[in-house]
């Protein structure tokens, strides 16, 4: 009888929790073909990761993990990642909790020397639910710590300027972005990570994206990526001790 009661109670608990735990925001999770959700989208790069050869002893492999800004950069006409041999692991719409879940698969397992983490703007937008700056900071710190423990050097890239989100207007993200970037810079100074400051050269007086550097106020144009590229390269070289 006790076992029957326990089974019924657990069933009621899981029934109550499941709807609330199902991602409600667009892009929060994608189906795996069996009616379930792949919240971190582990399926996105699973096959590509399996097909990637183990780096040679002399290879300084670099992985970029992030959201649509990283994903689109990998597809940009300049082919920056391909030309430098960098590996892009960006997924549009993602937030830091999603990246944290896939960090082992999409970064650590690839055995890079350096990881460039560019994340946080979608958290501020609330893509997977409300997030405080402290929550975002914890997730970024967790990714950095996982990387460090695994011998991977860390570049934390600033969130790029965002005056408003076209898919969620009225959030007023500009000063939150400034605060998050300030935390990142301080965290890097304390921990030995490298801070890549995309924000300063791309920001206008309202802390939005400068004219001509974005498609929609958020996603960089080729001109925007042209500003980001040398900043990323310098940060990677610094992380490698060059």
C-alpha cells in the first residue's frame, strides 16, 4: 500500500511540474522527433562534433559558443571562422542556461585550446523566461570554470550594444548590457580570463548599435563583424599567451 501511495503522489508531482518546465518561448527548445523538447538543442551540432577529428598536438583549436550573433558570424560572407580555422557553435535565440547545458558537448569534448563565449543578450530579452543579471553572471562564470578545469583558456566577449529588441520591444536593455559587460570585465581581471570588448567601438551615445553596424539594432552587418574580428583575434592571441 505504501508503494502504491508513493507512486500516485510522485505521479501527481510530475504532472504538476511538467507544464511549467516546458519551454514556452520561441526557440527555447526544439523537438527531438518523439514529442519531447531538446531544451539546449544538443541535436544541433551532435553530428558535426562526432565528425570533427581530434586536434593534433600542435593545433591551437578555438571554439566560439554563443547565440545568433555567433551563428550568423559563422555564415557571414567574409567566412571569418573558416578562414581562421575556428569552430562556430552558435545557436540563434539561445540563453546562457542553454549554453551551459551543451557546454560539455559543444566545447569541452572538442578539446580546444581557447573558447570564446558570447552570451547574455537573449537572457536580458527573456527568451527562456525572466533572468536577473546575477543569474546570467552565474551561468557565464560556470562555463568559464568548466573550461578552466578542463585546461581551456577563456575569452569572455562583451554583449554587443542593444537599445531595444525588435522581437520584444520595451525591455530597455541598454543599461543592463552595460552592467553585464562591466561585470564580465571585472570577472576577467580577477580570474585571468580575457575580456573581448566588442561593445565600446560599436556603441552609440545611447548605448545602442552604431548606424550601419547592424541589420536590426542587434545582429551585426558585415561592417559590424569587421569590427569584431580583430578584437576577437587579439583576445585569442592573448589567451594563448602570444
